[in-house]
C-alpha cells in the first residue's frame, strides 16, 4: 500500500508539471490530489518514525 501511494504521488507530480508547462488541464483537481497525496505521505513517514 505504501509503495502504491508513492507511485501515485509521483504520477501526480508528473501530471502537474506537464500541465503547468504544456497546457492547463484539470488544474484545480490535480492540485487537490497532489496536496492529498503529499499529506498522506507525510503522515506515513510520521507514523513510521
């Protein structure tokens, strides 16, 4: 589950970068998903420590 979350976060970052430099598509949705993924990753790191 943890590795799946990292993969999803990386995909979201790539989509966000692609959208920022090529064409704006689903801008707000990508930002919201990216923030949720980052928060989930931070919580996972905190729980592991």
